[in-house]
């Protein structure tokens, strides 16, 4: 991989071989595209992506022409539908496909004041979810008249972009519950204070299929 902030890119350390090259435009309103000799093509046009062959020498002049994308925006409210959630960091994910099955991650956004915008989207149909970090709100899918817990994926609402950005896709996140405790050393008395410990919560079979 490589990075650029001025438009000029170089990816190093490649052996001879055949490659395909694409862009990742994190938090910008340009489409992610595959390289093609006539410019570049959206990821959905993967059949038009063209190979780049390295054979004993570096290759230059593999330029992109990125199209401008569209946005999905809205506000993430508490369950009352009035108060924006401004006490938590929230990740917003945009997907295509089946929210209950096979789906593809497309783009993401973040908010700490409840107002969000996800950029760089081509026309298409999407599902949007909000995931909350270290705060007592449920992770939910957008569902038209608010939002629903991720487990209620069949009730997730689709959002269609057709040649224009989409606004007003608001969430109303329910308050969740918590599990808490103390992690002790083997004596059951001394809290562990000399290590960073991750606590994971799962559903399913801990010996088999769990999530």
C-alpha cells in the first residue's frame, strides 16, 4: 500500500508480477476506484479494472481520475428522538447486500456530537448502522422511523442514492444494560492493576459458533 496527501503516489517493495491498483479515500467525498488505462473506474465496475505488469522495472504514469461521490447524513439521537447523543464516540458503517447475511462494507463515518456524514458513495442502495464506543447505547441499524438493534436486521431500512446526496437519516438509539465486575489476581483479592485487559462479550456457543 501507499499514501498521498498531494495526489502523487508511489507504492514500493513490489516484485515482478501482475497487479491491480485501487484507491481508499477515507472520509473524503471521492469514489474509491480501480485503475484503468482510460482513467479509473468505480469499484462496482471491477470487470473494467486493468492489470499493471511489473517485469524487471518499476512502472510509472498509472494515473487515476476520481469521480465525486454522494453523502448520507443525519443525526443520532437518544431514544427520545430529540436529544442528540453528544457523550459518546459513534462509528457509522455503510453496507450493501443483506444486513442479515452476506453484505459488503462500503464506507464509514464518525461523530462525537451526534451529527454524522458518510462521504464518497456512488449511486446505489445501502444499509447504515451506528456502533457506540464505551457508552450505554445499543448498536443499531437505521430503520426509517428511527433505528433497530443489530439483532433485528430484518427490520433494517434501505437507503437509496440516485444521483444526489441523502439527508435526514436519523437514528434513535435505545439505552442498553451493562455487565461489570473486577478482575483479580489468582488470590481473588488483589485487583490486577499492572496490565491492560480487554473484556469481550459474546452470544452463542463458547465452544463453537459464537459472535
